[in-house]
C-alpha cells in the first residue's frame, strides 16, 4: 500500500508540473525525485520502517524500481504541456529534507 502511495506522490507531483516548456524532462524529474526520496528512506528510516513501506532491501534497488515506474509513466505529461520550472520546484521541495521531514513524507 505504501509503495503505491510512493508512486502516487511522484506521479502527482510531476504531473502537476504540466503547463509549459522547460527543463528537466518528465522522465528526468521523476528519476531525480526518486533518487532523492530513496536516499532519504535508506538514510533516515529503520529497516523495520522500510519493510512496512514494502521498500526493497537496498537503496540501489529502490532507485531501480523507481526508474522502472518512471519509464512506464513517462507519457503522463505530453511534452507540449510540460513545465520544467514547476518540476524544479517539486524537486527543490524534496532537496535538503531533514530525516524527520523525510519520515513525514514516507508516513503520509
């Protein structure tokens, strides 16, 4: 259930970036957000909490799983509607989170 939530958070955040031109691409934004979140999950959460979220055993596998989901959902936002600036804002929101903030993201 939480793994599905993780995917929904990424998809919602990135599809909300539709609306114009800009960088990064939808795929790059999805992958970058996944790298950030997986990093927090394996730095900040206990193994037991990661198990509750149904996360894979390693951060690398988490990133690989996320990349696969990003590839599958790459067409969520057509290029002519993509707004990279909004994606950058989403990525920036995940950059520099404390472990407490990362745990809140994981638990919501």
